[in-house]
C-alpha cells in the first residue's frame, strides 16, 4: 500500500509500505477514506519529538471502512464506516474503566522507554513515536486498528466524512480542554492559539456555557476564522501584550479560565524568554519552549483554571510555580480521553449543534502529503487544516 512515511526532519515521503495484517483476534483493518495532518504532526516533521524512526508511517486523525475483522471483534462488521480515536485503549484496565483512555496501561508495548523519562507508561498512539508504542499511523491506504471493540465509532449512513473525521482528535481535544476549565455559566475564557485545536476550543467554550471568548494568534487567516466563525474577540499577540490586553478587557480581574492550544513549540516572537527557550531547546538544555504556559499562568485570575491540551514532551525551564501556588490555580492537562467523549460529540454533530468541517482549508490526495506538510508548517496559502484522501 501507499503511505506517508517519516525519514527525518522535514523529510516526509509518499511511498510503498507493507499492508497491515491482523495480529490479534481483537484487531480489525480499515481502508482509510479520509485522513488529516494535525498540528501535533508538525512536532514530528520538525524532528522535535523523541524516538521517531525512519520508515514510521505517520498520522493519527483518520477514518474509513472496515475491510477485515478479527474473530473476537463483535462491535464492527466488514463494510462499517468508523472514526478511530487517536488514543489506543484496551477498554478493561483500571484507567479505561474510569474513562481515562489516554492513560491505558496495556497498549504501549514500548512503555518502558516512556516510563524511564516520565515515571509511568500511558496509552499507545497511532503514528506518534516509539515512546508511544510505534504504531503505524493513518496517513495511509489501510490501517490496523487494535482493540477494535473499544473506541472506533460507527458512523451512520448519509453523514459525510468531513463532518465526523475530527471526532478522532481535534474536536474531543477542544471539548476536553474546555471541560478541564470547569466553566460556570457566563465565564470568560482566553485561548492562546487559533489553529485547528484552538478553533475547536472556541466552539466548545460556547457550547459549554462561556459568556465571553477571547483568542490570541498572529496568523491573519486563523484570527479571521476565530472572529467570524468562532465569534471570539481576537487579538494579534504581535500587536499587543496579552496580559495588558486581558487586564483591560476584564477590568483588571483576569479571565476565569485560560487554554494553551499551542504547546511545546511556542514562538513567543518578540519575547526575550522565548528566544532563550529556543536556544536551550536547540542545544539540548530543555525539551520544550513553554512561553505560552508561562504567559497563561500570569494572565488567569486568582483561583482560575489553566487547561493545557497543547502537546509537551518533557522538562521545561523557569516554570512559574510560585504564581500557581500564590494564585491558587488549578492546572489540568493530558492527552485526550477520546473514547469518553466521542459518542456525545457525534450526537452533537448529527443534531447540527456543531459542524467541525469549517476548519478545512485544503483538500488533497494522499500523494500530495509531502508538499502539504510544508504548506501547513509554513502557514502558506491560508492553510489551517489539511484533509487528504488516499
């Protein structure tokens, strides 16, 4: 089959790889009908995430048609259309039973590598490093789906791929990010980053009762999408200081909740601290660039909530722990428990409460993937979200 394959920094190739096969009776194989490039894929493209290997198949946001099922699979049949969560979870460990699927104890066969750095293992992910299982991803013609009875969700006939594809990642990621804010009706939410996840955070904030949504970015197309389709108050962080702007907008109170939808590779242009972050990360003295994490902690009101769906990989420098303590903040983070939210969100899509397809700006063939990665990374041609079809 054909797939998008990682070969190193800024080196993604469209090439032939082995077809997937069933490895366990709980597996199934799907023929991919739609797949996307996610913002977190750029960490791999930049060779920023540890333990990628040449030949790894990329992609963790995908859906398709079931073409083969293992003998123990009971929930799906050949011919079903399904969306697949990017988190691979067994469904029966203590974490899965608590609906904390991204902490699954049984799906990361390389968990020893992860535990050596982080203390414990968490769930395996599709197409996302050997620290997280080394599973082949979904930017391919076919994918093996382990633990097929737990997670993949059947899509009703008549619902197009584009309306439901993002149930596998960015929509539940934005939804959980807002859930982690413990919003009260009318709360003010400030969001850093208006990429695809940031856009889903904006939509989710309104659906969960926010009274005001404020968003920061520097890309004009993203800001315009957040303003027009997201109905957010938007600001270019190159033209203002987010802290001063938020103090003005909230009468010096600060927002009730803040969301970091940027993550490990924050640019923080114009900030001395951000420059130092880039230098330290570049020479191995730090693993991440936490400019946004520091900024949101400063900006949120005392007693407020800090939500961090943006991907981070390890240790950060000059984390403002004193502010967290003195302001009595609550911080919640984590990979998304997609299986917990996917059915609820599918109902919202079917009922017309949300249509996440609005973020799609580029529709391409899978063979155009290598060029699409660079377009997405450079934010050229107004690119916000790429969807590809094999």
